[in-house]
């Protein structure tokens, strides 16, 4: 990343996503849960999410303009679990989904699970509505945490990102430094 590449904080400032969704994507990328941003023109957002992880992250961009188009891809673009973030023509997130692994039913048959909606843009309200609470136990299991701990960490990250967006540095390198310092602080606290 260069100083000219937008950070996740720049993306929040630009209204492309809110601190809550940014915090969730940051947490997923940090725990090596795949994040796929579509369409491929949303490279700035994919790069900003990739930039959040303290170690190499599974963040990609690719074809498709909806969750349905991504799921119809002939070659799997995803591991069994991950997030798909769909952006609109203006670069703003229109929806984020959690791909869920298949489960076994009571008879032992493997059944696919439909993607869960993590967030969706509500045009009449001019904001994202969040639904990650509905799959918090699944997210916690995927990241190796308890649901309550995960919820607290998401709140901490969202608060930190909101503060950076409102009054943090405008310089990308300084913003990345602040995010890295948060990683170090959070690692020592947990």
C-alpha cells in the first residue's frame, strides 16, 4: 500500500461503509476469514480491508454485481465460510453477506446453508442496517471466540474506527500506524 491508497478510515469518511461494517470486515480479515469484494471495480475497498489485517489476509476482488452472481461463478471464488461485500456504482456498500458452510441434518445428510445478510443499505434511511447479530455465534466460532467477547471486540473496533474517521489523522501512513498500534494494544489486552 502507498500513502495514496485509501484506508478503511478514508472509506468510512467517504460514506462507502460505516464504522460497524468496517469493524466487522477488519475483524474477519484479522482472523483470516475470506472477504470478497465485488464488483472488481471496488478495488479500493478490497485494498483497504486487506490493509487492516496484521498478517496476510484472504481478501479479494472479483466479478459479479450481486451475491447471486458471485454464487453462480463456475469456479469457486470462496472457501466454505467468508464474507461477500457488494458495492454499488458509487462505490458504497449495498450489502454484505456471510457465506456459511454446509451442515448435516438429523439424518446425516449434508445440506447447504443460504448466505446470511450481515448488512444492507436501506435507501429510505440513507444508511446500512446491520444483521450480523443473527449469526454472531457462527462468526464467533469462525474466529475462535465466544459470542459475547466477539460482540465486545466489534464494539471496540467500531468505536476506534469512528473516532479515527471523525478526528484522526488524514495521512494514510499515520492512519495505518494507528491501526497497527490498536492491533498491538488489543493483542496485549486479550
